[in-house]
């Protein structure tokens, strides 16, 4: 069933994004650096995952 497969993939993408957001919040708490670094890391993450868009 292709619909089911697509749902599973989208759930995995959401889980990946949540993990990444948690990672970012940890990074920000540990390093307390400017948002420029955050934006830079997010752009690297998007390129690495083939353009997966993070929720705002």
C-alpha cells in the first residue's frame, strides 16, 4: 500500500525534525550563541536531508 508507506515516511520525517529541534535547544542552552549559528546549522541540516523543511 503506497499510502501507508507515505504515512510512515512522513511520521519518520516529523520524528527526525523533533529530534533535531531538541538537539538545537540543547546546543543553544549549552553554547548560548547567536541565532546566526542556529540558522547556519538548520541550513546544513536541510541540505543534508535533501531539503526536509523544519516546522516553524
